[in-house]
C-alpha cells in the first residue's frame, strides 16, 4: 500500500509539473544544459543517457528531479532495462550494466566499440555496434556472440511478432524471423536513425529523407513524413511520434500522427530553449513512460508532456453518408473528465477540431486531418483542466461552428 501511495503521489507531482501553464504544452523537467540521447525505465526509476561525457542520470520520483549516477564520464548512446539489470551502450567502450538501479556499474564482456542500439527480445539481449556488427548475449552480458551481421554499422533495433529489425548504415533495414540467427535485407535501403514497430507496422526515421512506413512487416515501404531530419520514432497504438533535428532540413521538434502515420501535425507547444528567439531544440530521443507521459530527450535537456495531450481517440461511425456538415453537442454535458464530440462531413477534406477556454486561448487541437466523407466521434479527455466552460470549434473549408461545454469534476 505504501508503494502504491508513493507512486500516486509522485504521478500527481509530475502531473502538476507538466501543467504549470494553462495551455497544455511541453515543459522542461531537467538536465537543461545537457544533450539527452536515450531513455529507459524500470519501476519507479527513469534513466536518461546523456552526450558530452555526462553519463547516466536517474530519477526516482517520476522525472521531477534527476541525479547523476556513478557512470558519470561517458557519452551514452543507448539504454535498456531488463528484469535484473540496466544496460548502457557507450560511445567508445561497449556495454556497462548495473544491478542496483545505477548506483554502481560494471564492464561487460563487450567492452569495445560504440554501441548505438540495445534490444531485449525473448531471452536475448542484442547490442548494435558502430562498424563492428550486431552481437547478442543470453547471460546478461557475461558473454557475447556476434551474428551474421558481423561487419555492419548498426544504428537501431526493434522487435515485434517474432520479427527483429536492425537498422544498418548505409544499407537500410534488415530483418530476422528466427531470433537473429539469419538476416535478410529488406527493400528499404536508406540508412536509418531509429526504428519503431507496432504489430505489422514498421516505422523508420532517416536523415534528410524523413519518416517511412511499412504495413507488411518490412516487405514494402512508403514515405509518410518527408523533408525532416528524423532522429527518433516511437509508436503507441495508432499514434506515431517523430523527433526531428531543427536544421539543416525541414522543421524540427516533435511531429505526431494519430492514424498510423497517414497524417502528421507538428506539436511544439512549449518546446523551446529559454532564449530571446525561443529556439526549438534538436529532439534526439522520445520515450513513452507508464503509458501516461511522453519524454523528449533534446539538445537542451528533457521535456515532458502528458500523453493524452498528444493522442486523438477518433472513431468513424458506420451508417448512411451525411448530406451536410454538422456538429453535435458533446455528450455527456456537463461532463467529468471525459466527453465525446460527434460530427459529420459530406465530402473529403481537411477537418480541424479545437478546444478553447473562456478567454479564447487554444487549449488543444483535438484533430487536424484529411478525412473522408462520414460521421466521426472524438473523445476529449479534460482530466487535467480546471472546472469551467470551454468551447469546441469544428472547421472545414466551407464550415465553422462553435459550441460550449461544461466541465464539472
């Protein structure tokens, strides 16, 4: 009971930290002078791997504060949590592991080379190295065995449904269907920076070429977000998040798709360095923690945001096609935390659904997508907003309508 109560308390503290301002947005929650390359979590612990020889930092209060671990003088490129250990892939000296949540670290057998990617699947831990191939261990790092990808530059790893994917520079994405024993090169031949998988969907982030998607386990690929420098990609159900470099190509920050990568919207609210220009930092890594929060590792520390601020819960309602645009009153209304908004459009087009407060400030963009003709329902979760009257606005090319709703908790 004490452990559960502590978790609830810390989540409450973090929730309030991420809601310091009225408009839901990114909040810098720590390590503001350090580049953050990667994350891992284990229970109440969150680990952040930093560049510029800043090592690994740890939070024991859900990201409210951070302390440097004893691994404090290395550049960390990758992190992984297993049931018994935390593993850190270093830029120049292999893999370290900790059995006490980062208090102490030991050198594993794989103590050479840079390790850009770590993956746990089944009983194997894979380590992707710079120029020296893909290795795996079945005894938590006491010994390592090289795979047939023994001379490759491995940049990223992911696994789902008995498939393991390896990003290789410059040859693209390789896949194994037998636990990493043999590998086949896919048709994707651009060097990737990050991989994410969700069932049969595979996403790849690339330098200059943006984000690509496969819907058939990597057999074929299509571009879904072009002209960005993609550093990181993660997926959560139908939602995809891409972290991008601020230059030299495209627009940096965090891009979000709520429909498996078909449509994208830039979600940089609050994501800026505290300088006069409000410069957007480079986003090196993204991490979904506790299915509740999104952490962004950037060139200027860690930014956090509640997951429900970034995901849409849109559902197409079956039935006869509508003859006109209309927006219904939300239901229930008044509502406690969650309500549903239903609307219809008679022809395909861009549809935008926004929520405003009584001062006219944009609270959140619930939807901004190219939809086909039909009736739709969007769930709006307002559990982090204060009681009061809010307004939701539906906009299409030929139609605008605003309706009020009342939040009472």
